[in-house]
């Protein structure tokens, strides 16, 4: 009796330790991106292995007949749902062209598995056997369990096929190596668990401890290592879009329907010298030295020139505005991109001013004094550069060296 009790305790402890390991890797995976649908599907599949660990561990030491049936039924249903949910998860990792095939893999298999699982539980064909390893079960040649064993075999085959397709479509060499290890571990451990938990109880009178959740832990740990090393599950729309938003080198802002800034990238903060989150964009941007109306930001603008006051002075920018509307035509969000064209604009203004000055000087008649057109020309050049003062120097070539005399201001 003491030896039997010791075996039960050791096996239960083993189940609980593995259960804790599943909980740890699942928590770390989901914590990397709480909003990722892919992460949630991965977590859901792993939960269907965690629960059998818990229920089967308790089943090995329970003495109550009712509790024994309940723990087996809960563990059986949980693990039976693992394969279709895992297929649903892995189907995201490779391309599926046919919509019907994708629908069957993502929904149909789950529905079929639920029907089979409840049919098996309600059949009452399970028989429990007390052994030195705790309570075990046998199905004693039950037809429903034999059909289920064949069904699980087919699901397992497809799981292996999906893993291979996932591995073949991996582009990075390091990721392929990690997945090769995962495939090897899956081929070594998973078939053993399938045989001991489904084939042997359904087709023979022998019993084994329900060890499949334990055997799946090494491949699960390797997959976790692979995901952490290669960020396999971190390539989500949210993460990629966030990375692109932050990597854009020109100021990019996202406004709400009332034109208040809700998101900004690093380039925006560098441009303004501070965060402008929560500010109304119509108070920041000027059009021809006037603040635009709120309605100005309600329609798409492919390109327009605006003036923005910054800590380093007024900046001239080429602005692009894209407005996302709902089905009623109301603005949901607005995206603004600003391209600083201040220096380019200054060069254009200077070139224009020089041309105007040259034209003014060349049009001066011989009998007219040069001072008036000259001062007017210098004023044009100074205004183009937004200069406060313009100094004019006269070249003195009467001596051996050329000297410049400050003659006009």
C-alpha cells in the first residue's frame, strides 16, 4: 500500500509540474501581445493540454467514484479538443487557398470533435482500473472509442502534415533549424501518447497512465523557445503597423474626428520639440498666415503648403491628409503627413528674388540713378531670406588689391 501510494503521489506531482510549465510558457507567449488573435488561438490550444494535466493528475489519486468519472470526462474532453484547436492555430502559419478547406479546418473539426467527445463521455463504456500507477481507464473494445481512435489518428496525421508545411514555408534559416527540432520532438513523443491514450484502451484490455499531456511538453517547450528566438508569433498586423508608424522618418499624426492629435511618431516629437498629443491641429497649422477652419480637415488633401510654428522658427511644410470615414460619411480618424520644405522654399524664393533684382537693375535707364533700383533689389533679396538687414559692399579696384567698402545698408 505505501508503494502504491508513493507511485500515485509521484505521478500526480509530475502532472502538476508539467501543468505549471504549460502555464508559464502560455503566459509568456500571450503577454508578448495581448491583442494578437494568433496568440489567443495558441493560448486556447495550450489550455486544452493544461486542463488534462490537472484533471488526470487528480484522477490518479482520487478515491471517489463520481469524482473519478468527472475528472476523466473533463480531461478527455479537454485533450480531445486540443488537436482541432491546434490545427486551427497552425493553419495560420501557411497559405490555404480554398475557403471551404480553411472553414473546415478552423470550424468544422472543432464541431465534429465536440460531438465525438460528448458521445464518448455519455456512452458509459469507460472502465476504470486501479493500478500501482493510480487509476487508469479502458474502453474494452467500445465501437465509439474505436471510431474516435481512428478519427484522432487522422487528426494527428494532418497535424504532422501542417507542421511540415509550416516548416517548409519558413524563410529564415535559424527559424527552420528551430522548427526541425520541434518536428523531431513531435514525431518522437506525440505518437507514443496517441497510442497509450487512444489506441491501447480502445482496441486492447491493457491500460497505461494518460501520459500524452506529459509527452507533449518537450515539443511545446521547443516551440516556445523557437517563438522567443524568432518572434514567430509576434508578426501581427498590430505589431507591424506600429513598427512602420514609428519608423516613418517624416512627422506623422493621427487625429480623431474633432481634429485632436491622438497618435504621433518620434519624427513628430523631434519636429515640434515636444509631444503635441491632445492638441487641436487647427491651432498649430496656418494657411496663408491664417488658422484654418475645423472643416478644412474633413476631406482628403493630396498636397497643400502650410506654415507651422516650431521652437526653431516657422517651418513651411507640404501636408498630406487622409480621412477615414464610416458608412455614414462621418470621419473616424485622420492621418496627416508633414514634409518640411522650408529650405527648399527659401532657395526657390531666393532664386526668384535674384531674378527679379536682375531684371530690375537691367531695366534701369542710363540717365537714372542706380541707387533706387539697387536698394529695391536688395530689399527683394532680404525679404526672400526673411533677413532683418541687408548690407551692400562696394568693391574698390583703384589699388593693387581689391578692397570692399561698406557703403550701403
